C-alpha cells in the first residue's frame, strides 16, 4: 500500500505492472494453445497409409482384432474433424481436400453410363420396315416382262404378206434371180448376210456390191463428180433403232414414208447404198446437184438403179429418194437404162 501512497511512485510502477500482467496473460494463453495443439497434431499427422498399417499389424489374435476395431472406431471422428478444416491445408495432398465430396460428382456420372438411350436405338435396328421391302423383291412385275419377251405378237407378225412364215424369213425372197425385200417381202432377224453392223463399220456392203461401188466412185471422180458413201448394210436391230427414232421424231405416218420397219429394209441385204455429195444429204434437192444428176444417168452402167423414183410412192411405199440406190447387177440394171423411172416391183411384176 505504501507503493501507491505516493502518486509519483504509483506513476512509475503502473506501466511495469501493466506490462507484467500482459505478459502473464500471454504466457497463460500460450500454454492453453500448446496443450490443444498436442491433442490435435498427432491425429492430423496420421496419413491414410498409417491408418491402414495398424489393422494389418494387429491381425492374428482375437485380442488384437478387438483392439483394431477399437482403433478404427475412433478414426471416423477424426475424418469428420478434418472435414471441418477445409482451409488448413489447401495446397497439400492431404485427403482432407474434399476429395470425397468432388469424387462422387464424377463417379456419379451414371448419367453418361446410362446411355441405354443410345443403345436403345432399336429404332434404327428396327428397320424391318426397310428390310420389309418385299415390295421391291416382289418385282415379279419387272421379271414378268414377258410382255417384251412375249413377242409372240411379233412372232405372228413375222408371217410376211407374201405368204412366207417362220424360218422361211431367214432368207429373202428371190424373184427371177433378184433378191427382193420390201413392205410385202420380209426377212427375219436371223438374216444377216454381212458380218458387220453400222456401229462397227458403216461402210459395209455385200462383196459384189462393194466392188461395184468402188468402180462407180472412181468413174465419177474422173468426171469431177465426188460421191460420198453415207450408209450401207444395216442389221435387223439397227434398222429397228432407226425406225423407232423416226417415229419419235416425225410421227408414225411420216416414218412409214421415209424409213422401213425392221425386216423390210433393203439395207439388210447389203445391196443398198445411200449416196450424197455437193453438201446435200437425204434431201430431194440432191436430184438437182451434179452428184444426183450423174448418178441417175450413169449408175446403171455399174449395176445400180434408183430404187425409189419420183411419183412412184404408191408402188414402192416410200417417197422419192434420189440418194438411195440398189445393186441388181449390170445385166438387170441395163434393162432400166439411164434416168429410169421404173421401179423394181414393176420390173419383177410383184407388189
């Protein structure tokens, strides 16, 4: 008490007393914190490997087993305590870094494994609708194109107006030694005297007709007239192709006046030839050119005759064609003479 009786003394001792009390309080608080750390740090320093080693070391006796269970029962409270300190070891590999909370989110991706929706694409496999295209396989309609193969109609038509039928049409009608093919004297597809076609070589004729063409062409050239070979032998099928095109382009009536149906064309004999020149082809104007005039006046000398003269369509069935010539041989052609208007039908006395 005497210390504080003097005001001056009290002023000197009061700071010291305060500093001493502060230090005492600090020491007391430090002791409390140290005691708490001693309880916490042993549990935190135990890594998962240390926890798993303890049960393995105690396996063997029943007593050890009971002690191990007692130890494991204390660990869940430790893990719960660790989970309450998420900010303690944020940059360490401690198992407390909420691995358990994040992992279930990734493992809980059964939604992705739950792709039965994708596997449940029985809608695509259930394309029995497409496999059930028996409608397309049921194309007996296309296979049942006996309409085209069933050309018994054409087989029946292959009876020529001259009375020949069937295999008789495999060879042409021959009248007075002259082959005749026209609208009343037909031949079949099997008649093919020349082993070629327009697609292979359009400059094909029967051998004797080709020789006569070469001779006539050379003779015309000596007189300054140049003949052009445009169409010779045609097969049955190629003639059918030409005739169908004429019908599509000009109509049936016009086609029948300028083109022969298959089996009725002289070109199938290999003895007929279309000739042009002077820049004119398949036109009646050819008759007024030097080529047309020379042919009409001189072709007979080489065994050729103008086959479809002007004004004789009612006999031949075809309009005037100054480009179409037929080889009949020099003896027969001599009977026609120059500038003839006689038809082969009239000459032979048949239709």
